C-alpha cells in the first residue's frame, strides 16, 4: 500500500425530500447564490420550484445561469465568472448532473483568477482560491458531487480537458434518489457506465499489496451490476436507486483510491471522442474501456484474472489465464450492451477518419504519455482506438 493523505470535506445530505433543505445548507455560506443548471428538465419535474422556494425561505438572493450542456462549455463558464464578479456571489449552487457541477467548479476557480480560466485546464496555472459550491444531484453518474475534479470542453479546437484541486470539493451535496426516477434510459445507462469506469480506473494499478481497496472496488462494482438491472426493471425502486446513487458517489470521492495509483488513460482517450463528436461521456467510456483492456491486460494478467473471477464470476481456467481474462472482458461488454450502450466506435457514430487526430491530441503530438498502469504514447492510443472499431 502506498502512503496517502485522505480528506473529503463534502457534507452529504442523503435521502427522500432532501432538496427541501437546500436553503438551510446554502445559508451557511452567504446570501447571494448563483443558481446554475442545464435545460428545462428541473423545471418540468418541479425541482426548480422546490429549490427556489427553499432558497427564498432562507432569505437568499438568487441569480440564475442555465444552459449547461453535456460536455460543459468553456464559453458558459466565462459567462458565469462574469456574473459572479458583478453580483458578488457567495455560493454557486449546481442543480443537475456532473456537467452542471463541473461547470460550477470551473466558474468557482475562475472568479478569483486574473487570467483565463482555461489556463487551469491546460496546466498553465493552479487555483489558489475558489467560491464555495453546493449541489443538488439529479443524475447519478460522474461523482462530481463529492470529488475534486472538473472537466470542461473548449469549443475552440474541440478540446476537452480535466482539472483537479482540493478547492473544488463541493461544500455540501444533496442526494435524493427520487430525483432519478424520471431519467431517460440512455442517461441511466451512461451514468452506470461512467461510475463503473471510475472504479476500473482505480482498480488497475501497479501499487501492491492493496487488498482492502481491491475488495471495496470489487464490491462496489458488483453492487452496481446487481442494482443496474433493478432500476431498469422498476424505475420507481427507491432502494435500488439509493444503492446506485451512493455507489456513484463512493466511486469517485477518492476514498477507494487510497494507498494506490490509478490509471485514467481510458478517461483521457474518451475526452477526445466527446470533445470532437460531443457524445455522452459514459457512452464513450463504454467503447474505450474494453478496447483499453484488450490492449493492456498482458501487463499484469493476474490482476485481470482477479477482476474477471471476483467481479464477473468467471470460472478460472487454470490452464490459461488469458482465456479467463478474455471471458471477463466479454462479460463486461455483455453488461454494457444490456444497458443499451454500444461497445464499438461505429455504435456511437464515429468512423476511422479522425483516429490519428484524436491520438495526436491526446498525446500532445506524441510528447506526453497517458496512463499509469501502462504508459501509452500516440501509437498505443491509436492502436486502442483501432481496437474499438
């Protein structure tokens, strides 16, 4: 086990009707709130009215900024920064899924920075101060409600890039599984793929021994597999949604990567897919991750055997570790397909015309490598994309 420091400052308010406590929680951080959200779904569901009423009852002044899209855009982040400065905002309240929360995080660090907020996402600067962020989660998926990460897309060049800082952990997050009852099937599927990928990125590590977190990661993966079917069968199953929602938070709040170094190459590769083609992040991960596995499993075949046996209940073939691993990857693909997701690039509308461009952008012109479990250069990334065809 590697040395580590673990701290997660996000207060989680979990359960039925908890969105009614938004004003109480927000009032601890000031009287001026930027209410940040996506499209019209929170208004159609009544969540918008509930949150606004709660804020007003707590004596809070509200400024609104809607319009967040999946793969949140830099242009809207810049607009949010301007609003926060002009209106002297005390707290940004993100009501939505990971895209809304990531956008709020970018705004929060841009407010106190004299340069362009994109500098953080290109490694040119590091945040020193941020506005506090609160969230009301509507889509279990990204885990951004309790993480230190944010991903933003720059429309100029179609670049999608991550940034992480302890300053952007939300100060509180409200999680009511009931808010997921009306999610479209595709969003449910993408969310499950996303949280599963967060676990896999941590699972495939060169750190050893890591027995406790191995078991925690495996258990969370199996829990998602078990309850994914239940929420698809009964979209009003509160207990099943509670298991999925909490699994998604735990998958990305950094507790499960204590004492180990994760990989993250699959996420970096997927950012090129969704940055250029604007596909859903979870849908892209469902394509990239199996291909990454097929390309890298020989690096530590015993770890892949362990994953196949413990998570997918593959009967170990003692004559061939490789057959055991490939059976595990095949079961993973079957699971993704059962959610209605594609596991090949053509299934998400991507052909082979821009593969080299994506590999080049991901590797910064073959000047950097991606991943920790296996370090990947441009040629490796291109090979993985070709395996995904």
